[in-house]
């Protein structure tokens, strides 16, 4: 049955039946132990107390307590089971619904707001889940319980038992009535919440427009309407809900009223024992429990039903992409394509494509050329089967495309869209996206090997970027370890060959110069603490604190910290909470209040005596984190700089025990007594590492390590470093390792960390790695510079011709001579078709186009 | 004005006359002065200029270094503080020189308004000091001072038009004066 047509109970009836039976059993057993104490109550009063039998009293009390505890445990078990079942059902429901959604035709996504889809898939499904677990067990047991207690009451006194039931028929009519109104409002509420999600989503996605136009009020108005609508609905819903509760309670108190009236009368007349009356009262109260449960169940059933129907209606379309496996004996696709009188219309009247005919042998290359709006992209979408032609037929290897399974089509055709979508994740995730999809669907046995990935990455010209990403990564120690000797050798090479060229872009670690692009703490120690170490931790190091005091650095640093705090508070005081604006200060936006409290009391130049210990630490932290070259908020006094420089030498010699001469020349140190803050077991990775030429810095990027300095201007370093680094990497056989590391570079949300060109290269590599017999490219290289375009075109012409059928929408006419066949399109029709030489000779449209583009 | 005097105050504190001789002169003040006198920011509220000075980043380049590489993502504008820069476009494999810029000149100003990939390169012909302003900084500041938006956008467009005129003139001059073939083809 199509997913969206399934009733809600389909999920419950078909799933986890064994667990549901166990749940039912647990509830029934629990039920027994809930009735049993009532019988004990009667016996305690009528037998034990009345006949004054203490031993019986003990026995009945113990049995009473035991039953109550057991009932509690059963109830607990039932709750846990219910929740497990409901979550399990939810998993299945969400997975199947998501699969269904992914296969819906494109027009669904054009019509439906993303926010609506998101909220349906997430919050709304969650709300149903709570109901699912007990959907079968709860009503069954409630009715059972009700019957058992009622039976017990009738067994005690038939008249009284029936009398106490008198109110229930009333309730059975009134409550569903109220509930129906409640449902209607609830339905509306779901719609409003969805629309609200869409509005918020839209504003977040179009935030550039919103902020660019200052349309805050406009957007607010859009939301306001929904907020107030939601308010009215919520209040009405609650009025109804509490109304139901009220009427329920009212009916409920009729019970004891009748019991006391009639039961009391009977007891006075001696027709009814006191024990029986007590048991009766208890039973009556217990009858209320299942009743309450039935009501709650009924409400949540109605609620779930409303939500469920709305979700299913939203997604109620026939899925288009069904990946059924191809027949085992079907031959592998070769890639010959034949289009016969293909037409494409939208809205019945607008003809976007008309009478498109062509024939392409397997392995041939076809170029689609024409003015913008001529239908090239539409044709490429039809060929990649993302759109369906309105008329005409398309066949592959002589078979009409409709005869092929979707799986064959997906595996056989690789497409690169004009504006490719890059997924959040690593470069590797994106490169292997298509191959992994085929692999998971069982359509491809193996993922591309490293060699093939590297070759493709190189072919599209992405290799230099991948290497750069690799160099910019901080490599985890265990991965870096085997390569460290080579990295240190590369460091030497860079120092020798590049120090002049990158002088403007890098600040080298020179023990005799002040590091303007390193924090003051690093400047004092001339070294780094390892991974996950913070300046804050450094402040707790007694040895370091004593050193600052001894060197008379603490007070100047404190004063400077106060200057930074004052300047930051005054310039950015009204911008709290904006990370970007705080990049010129060592202060974090969330710390602003704390520092403002200090600078309110004590101004720069005041005595520091009034500072409390934690305030001193705060100011010291600010000062030690100050990076002179980056933090423009204030300027480092020359006096402090000089003091830091002389303290550095003392620190290296006295505290760290380093021979400065050996450190900068690279001769081995006799022994370094590191400041032990972290565990001693892995000293080099987590504890202090001085900037000595033969020390690898674990907390720095590979690039920093090779350059042995701080990169100030990435773009400039790139230019100079890439040649030298590539050569050295190759020389030491590290290229593959670095590329592997580079492939793990995170491309950001939707590829935000990539340039337009990088995105296009990545998408092209992704399409190539799919290794399909047919490749469709829609202006695949439009964002690239000319030389890259040419190189990629040569790769396609040389490597793919004969193996892969290529259909490319081409906008650069100087490269089309490399194609076997050219279609010139205009206004949705083919105006010329033939080989490049033929068409040029004919001096027709293509001839005109080529010549006009040359001018 | 309070922002200005305060920030200046903190700068004054730390840089006495003797100190300002070495490289620790207050950067915020000198960048502020540079921006205040530039064509883009002159006459704007000083608090705004101050914020731009605070968020701008100084960059130094050696002779021959590229400040802008055609095809890279455009995310910042440049103002030349010292030295000279050549603007060129790579066309069909050859670099075509378009303009030479000097101290005080702005370039890449469109990056403040929109996301795109650089359509030209900028190369340092001498040692160069430049101040760069990121688009994000521009956006953040205008979020706070939206009244300045119209003026700044207008000035950026004016800058762009000026650049377009001078680059076109430069190319036309070259075609008309130097290239006889081109001259022939124009007639």
C-alpha cells in the first residue's frame, strides 16, 4: 500500500506484535494486583478487625502491601514498554516517510515550502509517537480493568454497582462532542504552526534580503498575523480541554454522592457491611482510573489522528523514483542515445522544446550550443531524466527509456547541473556522493580507489586546492607521528628557499624578535602548549605565576589588561553578543559584562590595589591573550614589549631549561624540563613545546609547522608555498598523505567554505567518479578561469571519448571543435545539426555565432 | 563622539611621543585618519569611520605579490596605504593591464556589496601596504548604522563608475594609439 494512504493503525497493527503482546500481559497481570488489595481491604475490616485476629491482620496487610508494590512495578514496566514500542514504530515511520519524500517528483519541492516539510518530518512526527506505543494495549486493558472493577462492585452489591454506573452514559455523549470541536481547532493549529515554521525558515534563508532591505518590520508583520492566530486557537483549545476536564470531574463526584446516600442508608439498615462499603468506595475510585485512561487515550488518539492525516496529506504524491533492481540478465549500458521528436510543454501551452531529434553512438560527444533561453538546459534535464518529456521518445542502446528501470537510469547517467549543490560534509563525502549512493543501493560493488580519486581530482584541477586544505589542517598526533621527520626537513627547505618571498605574509619564529601575530603568553614562553590547552589553564600554573611576579611582569600586564578592557567596553559596549565585532579584541562578547563591572570601578591609570583575585585573573587573561598584530582595539606599549622580550630569554633558560643557541640552530637539546601541566605520559603532545627548529608543534596546522611561523596572509603564502611545498611533498613521498588529509577538509554548510570555481570542480569530479556510460554536463566549467576550462575540456575529449557518451551544454565556442556532433538550438528547436567542420562550411548560424564571439 | 575620544584616549595613553617613533604608533588612529580622508568615508559620522578603522585589517605585500587573484572569492575591499598596484584581467590566457593605482586609491569595493568571484587580479608593483575591509565588517557596521547605507552604496557605485571610465579610456587609448591593426578593424 502506498505509504501516504496507510491508516494510522497500520503502523501499530503490523509492527512489534510480540512486544505489544508482552505489554498486554504485563498490564493484565498488573490489573489483577490492583483488584486484589480491594479484597484485602474488605477482609482486613470484616475479618481481622471485626474478629480481632491479629495474625490475620498481619497476613492481610502483608498481602495488601505486596499486591500494591507488584501493581506499581507492573505499571512501571508497562510504561517503559510503551515508550520503547512507540519509539521503535516512530523510527520505521520516519525512515519510510523520508525515503518517500526523497523520491517525490521535483514539482512537489517547488510547490512546498521547506519549512513545512521540515516541521512535518520532525516535530509533528514526534507528537504522534507518544500515542503509538499504547495504541492497542491501553484501550484493551482499560476496558478490561473497567469490567473487572465493575464486576467486583456488582459482586459486592448489584444494586449499588449498577447505580454508580448511571452517570457514564451521559459522559459518553458529552465528551466526544466537545472533543470533536477540539479536533477542529487542533487541525487549524497544526496548519498555523506549519505556516509559522515556513515564515521563519524563509526569513532565515533570505536573511541577506531581509537585512539588506531592513525589512524587519515587514517580516515581523508576516509572523505577527500567525502568532495572534495561534494565540486565539491555543486559548480556545485550552478552554475546551479544561471544559472536558471540568465535566469529567463533575460527573465523577456524582459517584460518591450516590454511594454515600444509598450505601450509607443500606449500612445503617444493616444490609451492607462497613468493610464492603469501604471496598466499594475504593473500587469506585479505581473504576475512575481506566475511565480516565480511556479519555486520555481518546484525546491523544484524536490528536494523533489529526496530525497523522495532515502529514500524510502533505506527502501524498506518487513517488517518481523507484530504485527496483534491474533484471539480472540485462546487459550493461553502452550509452548510445537516440532522441525522436522530443517536446516539452509547461502548463499545457508554453512549448519549451519542440521536435528535438538526434542520434549518438556510444562514446560519442555532443555539444549543445545556442542562445540563452533556447532550451539547452531543459533538454539536458530531460536527458538526465530529472524532467519527463511531454512528447516524443528517448531511447538508450535502442531501448525506449521507459523500459529501463530507474536503477539502471540512475546508474547509467551521470549529471552535473549548472549550479551544482554541494552537501555539508567533507570534500571526500562530496566526491564520493554519487558512488556511495550507488554502492548503498547495491548497484555498484566497490567505491573508487584512492588512485582513481586522486586522478580525477587532478584532472578537474582541484588537486592544488586539496593539497592546500591538507596543509591547513591540524593533524591528529597519531597521524602526524610517522611524517614528522619529513615535515621537519621540509621546514628547513622552506626556511632556506622561501624566507624572503613570504617575508610579508609570514612571521617566522625567531627567538630574538617579538611575535606580533602571537598572543603575549606565547611571546613570553616562545612556545606553545599542546592541544586543548588554554591560556586560562596557564594562569593556574603556579610556576608560571611565580615567574611573572619575579620578572615584574604581572603589574604591567594587569595595567595593560585594564587598558584593553576599557577600550573594548567603550568601543563595543553596545554591540554585546556579536562575535565578529570582537575579533579586534581578546575579549569574548559574553565576557563583556564581567569586564564592564571592573572598568566601572577602576580606570586605566588607577591603583590596582582594589582588584580582587578573580578580577586580577580576568585582566591577566585578557592581556596574555592579546595579539598585537590582530587586536586593533589598543596598542601594546613599547615598554611592555621590551619587558616581555627580556623575560622570554629568562623563561626559556631558567624555567624551560632550554639552550637557546641549540634551539634555534637545531642541535639536539640535552634535556627539556617541560612545564608539567598535562599528563606526563605524552609530554610532547599536550605539554609545553618551545619554538625550536626541531620540534613539531602538535597544536598548529601543518602549514604553520612547515613554515615555522604564523601565517599572516594566507593568499600570499599560497602563491609562494604551493610550488615549494608540492615539490618537497613529492620528494618525501608525502603527497598522498597530504591529499588524504585534504580530502577530509570540511566544505561548510552547503559548501560555503568553497569558491564558485572550487564548487564546480568538486561537482565535476563527483560526476566523473560515478563512472557512468553517459555523462551530461550543463555548463560544467562556466565558473572556472580559461586555462582550467581548456584543461578540463582536453581531459574530456581525450580520456572519455570512446568510453563515455558525453552531452554538454557549452557556452565557450572556441572549444566545440573537439565534439563529434553539434546541435545549435534556438527557441526550443534545433536549427542546425552536424559536425563542426560541416557547420562552419555551411556558414550558417554556428558560423555566425563563432565569428561574433571571436570579435 | 564618545567612542572616538575614548578610543583615542586609550591609544594616547600607550603611545607617548617617544614610543610613536617605532612601529608601535597607534594603528587605530592612523587607520582612522586614512579612512576619514578617503573618498568612500569622508564626511561620514566619525563613530562609523572609527568602527571601520577598528575592523579593517592591515596587510603588507612584497613586490610582485598578488593582492587579488582572479577567480578567487571576493570578500574584501582594499585601500592603498603605500605603494602601487596594477589591475589586470586574464583574457584567453593573457594578462591584460587595465590600470595602475596609487596611495589612497580604493579597489575591490564591489566586494562590500555582493558575493562574487574576482574578475580581475591586482599585483603589487612595489612594496605595498594596504588596509582591507571585509564584506562582513561592512554589513555588521551598517546593521548598527543603517542610515549610512544609502550614502555608502552611492559612493561605491560612483567609485566603480570612475574606475570603469578610467579603465575603458586606458584600453581605448591603447587600441587607438598603439594598435594599427585594431585601428584598421575599427574603421
